[in-house]
C-alpha cells in the first residue's frame, strides 16, 4: 500500500512560491448586480407559492428594484470600492459573533477522521499511540503553513484561491462578549515572528499544556508526543475528575462572557491559563468513550461531555479510548474545506507509514506537561454546572428536531 500512496510533502509543498504571497493580488469580492439578484430571488420563490402569491411577490420585488433597492445598491457600491471584501465583517458578525445562543452543538462543526477506514479501525488501548502519530503529522502541516511552503490552491482554470483561512486554523480562539464575540488569532508565519508552539490537552476535566516544538525548533516525534500524552493520562487516571472548566464554552455566549470576566477578576493566573488555552496550536481531548460506528462517533464528537471540550477553539482533536478520532471546531475562523486539505495531508502520511512510526525511536528529555490550575469560587462552580445543563438542553433540542425532520 505504502508504495502506491503519493508523497504528501511533494503533493502539497510549493517550490519557490509562498503560501500567502498572492493575497494582495487577488480580486476583491464582486458586488452582485441588483436586477440579477432580484431575478434569482423570484425564481427561488416561484415553486413554493400559488400564482396569486407569486404575482403579489413580483409586484413587491419590482417596487423594491426601482425604489429603495437602488439606493441600497449605491451604498453597497461605495462600500465595495473601499474594501477588499464588502461582506466579510457583516457576515462574521451576523452569522457567528452576534448570536447569543450556545455555539455547541448549534454552530460548531464536527468531522470524523478518515483513518478508521484503513490503518486505524477501532481497537481498545490505542488512544495514545494513534494520537501521537496523528498529532505529529498535523504539526508538520502547521509547520508547512508557518514556513509558507503550502501551495496556494487554485481552481481548474488556474485561478488562485484566498489562503487566509489557513492562518486561522491554528492558535485561534473565539472570545465571548456581552453583546458580540470576537476572534483572537496568535498564529504568525515564520517571517512575521514567533508563533505559539504548545498544545493544550483536556482529560477527565483537567487541562494541561506542553510544548510540541523542541528547543532546537524540531517538532516532537510521535513517540515523544505519546510520552507526553501518557504522562497526562496517567496523572488523570490517578486523581479525581477535574473542575471541567471547558463546560463554560457550551453556555449561552453572554452568560459565558460574564463568567469569564469573573474568572479573570479572581486571580492573575486565570488570565495566564486562559491565554495558554486560547493560543495553543490546537486543543486535544483524551476521551474515555468508545464509539462503535460513525453515527455514534459523530454524536459523541458533537454532543458529548462538554467538560472535556473547549468549543471556542478553532480546532479540537478528540481521541477516543478505542483509537477512533474526530474534530470539533468553531466554524467562525474557517470553512470545512480547509480542514479537508489538512486531513488529506495527514491521511496520506499515515497510509504511507501504514499507521506505524518508522522514524527515530529516541525519546528526548522534555519538560513534563503542566496542569493549568484555575482559581475559582462557588459562583464559578455553579456557572459550570449551569453551563452543563444549557449544553444538555441544546443537544436534546437539536437531536429532537433532527429526528423529527428525518
């Protein structure tokens, strides 16, 4: 199998071109023609209404197109003339940041890892081993973007795509606000400066961080990552369940924003700890569940225990006890196709090595993972329990309607 799998580094890596060098030369988002937009609207309405209703709708649309619609179109033209993407901020605010409802499971996307179909079928006790390999190659993809070696994508006519979303796949986190959320991205390319090089890891309600990049700048090998994850796993298996602070990210956004402000006011360490989670390359969850099929895997990834998730992160990789894996991601920073590219890169590497690391067996001495100790009071503990109930209600509502409409 390995000999027939293309080399992902040759397939994805560029030669002299840099990943983001064409950004400034890309065309601005075009402004649709008003009359064409109105025509398409009427075409979409027609199959769903009676002839009388359509005639009435057509009259309203005609009045709009010759009246206030013209004024609004002129304002849009002025905005489009002075911005690269006239819709971007409006879209992000309206679709993502202004909503006060919980983002999980209502907004976040969940995707299943493809490795179960070839190298990694369910097998008890393989969680740490497989996580180490998958994370190593994910970090190689991160490194490719850091060094701007990833090819800029094109369509079938050779037109280049915007690569901006690849910057927000890593070290990016949504921050709750009272009225509107915002996005913080700590990622920098190599030419821009130093980018965070650590992972955050959630296990049994505890949160840890460790460096994924060694002092010499080299990414930790799969065996070294496995060693760090095993240290975390061992510590969590020998102590009671942790605080489960991640559950707060499943609360309604205004409620979470208020709790976060209280948390920051309690102690300076809380700010430092939140920064470490927010800035981590990706968030990792070591989950004790053992989903048996895709349906169960999807449900568990989207709607399982929120205490072991940080839903605000742009990218959370979840590794289950039986070796299956999936991702839960905030939708605001990126669309799904960016993650498809990243998963394909990782999948090709895993197929080439047939799921087994064939590199160095040496495990260098690295500092132990650090558990993040948050200072909390009874109000914060109550807020965590409240957030768990909110999340449970959101899950029940979502899956009720999903079942109802199916």
